[in-house]
């Protein structure tokens, strides 16, 4: 059945109360490739329990409501959807262990037309369970490739961040493991698209693809390494558009421009020379 605009806008996504430990924090960092150089003590701070620090992109897996769009009642073809955009604003970086509450809601739906797909916008607030303090705000766009033409509104869509036209100020190459998706999924995103070859083929991919949020984390690592001297508290926000999937085992090259407190970036899979992230913008202090 097609998307019912009013029904999906009012869709109730259950609140998530999540207790996470230092093990979870380290597993996330390992999942996005931190610790690849075991002699780099700056990376060790995110994957070793001694004075453990939290990666600034870690909040994307906190209070996560799960793969709720796989409910047939949403009207979405869940096999053919992909992550389109991701935003993160950090109000206070979560500690290495704790308990949070995540509240997610649908904030908008755009019908791009028959054969052109649909966009579903969601927002999530992650708060400390004990104090109620808002830790971070996340925004996400899901591109539903098979679900356009249901008669919904054709806009509005937010503008994209323009990248500088000069050569990048920094370039950072970070490899991914061939089993990166199988590690990253242990942080909570169990979409079979990232694990089962048959599901990936049904979705039009030659093999399982890397989670978009894992690619997001790799680019966040590149920014942390290249312009923040591995200080996780210096990152205040990150926003990016996903332009193409990454296959586990590929090397992600992040090109970075810094203009004061604004960092622009994009990333490509070197082996295929394919842009995988574009129009990225981060705020740093």
C-alpha cells in the first residue's frame, strides 16, 4: 500500500530508554575504525577503558528507535530505502557510560513524484535519563526510492551547504575493514541490508553496504584528527548528505576546508572514485 501522509506524520515512535556502558562506547569507536593504529595514543583514548573519551559522533547510536520503517503499516518499501542526510548537534557530549532517553518523531514528508521516491524527515532528542538534560539533537532524512507518487506535498526541502571552490585545506584517508558493517551493526542498527548478501542484491547492490552512519563516523574521525587534534569537546555539530554507498573494505578520503569555526567537507571512496558524502558542514571551537 502507498504512504498515507497524515498517518505517517502522526506515527508514534516509542520512546527509547537506553543504558550504555564503556564497552558500548569502545565498540562504536572500533566500528568506525578508530584504533586502526594501535600505537597512536590519541586514538587509544576512544577504544581503551583507561580515561575513556566519547567520540563526538557517538550520539547517533544513542536513543536509536530501531528500524521502525520496516512496519508494513508505514507504507514504505523498507528494502529500497537509503539514508539521505544526517545532522547532529551536541549540547553536551555524553559521558563514556550512562543512561539516556531518546524521543524520535516524524517532522516532514516530501513526495518527489512517481518513480522519483519520497523523503521522510525525522528528529530525535537524546536526554540524560537522570537529570533530563538535553544532550544532543539529531535530524535524519530517509530517501524512500520506491515510494513516490502518493499525493503528498512536494516540499519544502532544506538547502544544502555549499562547499568552497578552493583546494581543500586538509585531506585524510581512512581505510575501512571488509567486516566493518558487521562490527558497526552491533551498535544497534541491525538492518539486514548491511549483512545479508541476498537482501543487498534485492535492494540493487552487489553486496552488503556500509551503514551510512558508519561512513558519517569515519568522516567525523577525519575531522577530529585533522582539525581538532582529537579533542572531542571541540565539535559542536556535524551535518552531511549521503551521495553514494560505501562497500566495506574501501578507503574513505575526506576533503576538509576550514573557515574559522566552520568546517566544510566531503568524502569519496578512493577505489571506485565515487563521492559518498557531500555538502558536509561541521561547527568547531
